[in-house]
């Protein structure tokens, strides 16, 4: 191959000179062996693949813009119960703060302070459905305040969607509501209350 196409160096430093910049990032040391170049190219492939997969991952995004965000700040009157946000919406978005808490953001008046309400879950009556954990969610009474969106974005470590679904319960006549959490970082909320990457079950994989 080298006799026909020439040195491998010519491919990286002539027609594709920019490509060598990616290779240099993987060269912590230098050895002139076949095993070393194989190991280096494997690292390069892994870095390239993960770079594509993490393109929309907020944990990989170092730039944050003030006017754009991946969650909604809901409007709520002072006389209105914030719990109504969960009742009238089948899908609610919010933030995961630096402590790992799921927070829903509300405006009591336009242009005013932003209030963050933590989500609380009743996992004792939860149910698994297609590898997603559903349990009843409510808003906590203790809230936190932010002056503006800039301050709020500094508190974000991730964003989530809270999805509502109705299930038939064997012991209760009618349907009961359950909520599941899907994060922008691909994590989901499980029965233990932790946010983790989803693990497909054997039953789901073999389902037809």
C-alpha cells in the first residue's frame, strides 16, 4: 500500500492536513511500533464517535446563552396553587440543579423573580413500564428564588421532561396517574430516586 499510495504521512500532512490535529491530541507519548499506531487509531476512533454522540449533551456543552434555554418558566398567579402546573400539563420541563434536585421554574409575575419548586415523588405506588419508572409527582412547599435567567442558568447541571401517563390499578377502580423523568443527558429517574442511564430489560428486548 505504501509503495502504491506513498507514505501515510502524506495523507495527513498534505491533502488532509487538518486531520493531523486530531491525531496529535491522542499522542501523549511516541513509539515507533505497529501496536502503538493501532492503539492510537483506536483512541482516535473512540474520541470521534463520542464527540458525535455528545453533540447535544448539556454536560459536553461549555457555551450557555442567556436568551435560550432547554426548559420552560411557567406563569402562575399569586393566588394560584403551583401544583396546577402538573395537573394541567401532560409534559412539564425543568432543571436538574447542582445538587441533583429536579426543580420546576415559575414566574409569579412577568419580569419578576423566578421561583424554583422541587419535585417530590411517591415511589411506594410506582410501576415500571417499558423500562421507565412511573410514580406520582408533586411540587414541594419549600421554594428557592432567582433574580433572573442568568442566575438560574448557573444553577443548571441538566434539564428534564416530566411525562404524565394514566395506568389502570388492580386495587383501585379507574386509572391512576404516574410521572416519569427523561433528562437531556439521556438519564432517567429509577425506583431508587437516582438519575441514571436506562438499562433495557430482557422482557422489553424480547417483546414483539
